[in-house]
C-alpha cells in the first residue's frame, strides 16, 4: 500500500466559506473524506495535514521523507513566496505533486509564478477539489508503471 501525505497550507482550513466562487463550496474535511474514498480504490493510505504555519509545513515535508511514497501539496499563498518550502521539497526524495483548486495562471499576476513547481514531480490546478484526485491518480499510475513517482 502506498502511503501518501496530503499537505495543505495557509487558509485552506477555511475552504467552503472563504471565496467560494474561487475555491469552491466544499470544506476541507469533506474534500479529505472524498480523497480517502478515492484512495481506497487505488491501494493508497492517506495522511492529512493542514497548517497555516510555514515551519510546520517544512517539518511535515521533512518527516514525510521517512514514511511517505508521495506527497500531494497545496501550499496556498506560500506557493509564490516561500523559498523555505521550495528548499524542503527539493531536499526530500519523495515525489511531490503541487496542487491548486483554482488556476493561478488565470488569476492575479503575483500568482503566476510558483517557486515550488520547478522542484515538484508535476502540478495540477484549476479543477477544484478534483485537482487532488488527479494528483493522487497520477501517483498511482506512475507507481503501477514502475516509474519513480
């Protein structure tokens, strides 16, 4: 069974009430429940973590290197600002897929550049909560094909 960390950054604890026109109407616990259901069909065990604190996200990535076979990471606003998170992703050998509910390229200019994307295995954005499912599916398919996720 593949063990996957689903890591969410700042303000994602407010999903469902924060800008629903941009981020959707599903709260994070509901999204996590749906992801756990999907993971059950893909021989995956998910661990969920959300923090508004940059250092806690760094710590979660560092810890994942010891147990996870993949990370699905929505860094929220830190995507565009955090060299520390970029370096944490680059420092671990665990494949990380960057995820966004909205499409940053279609939003404000300051959201167009991701510091994380160059050190992630891939990126999925713009599909609401389904972005997470697409990232999990990619990890499962890569593993099934014998590729390093």
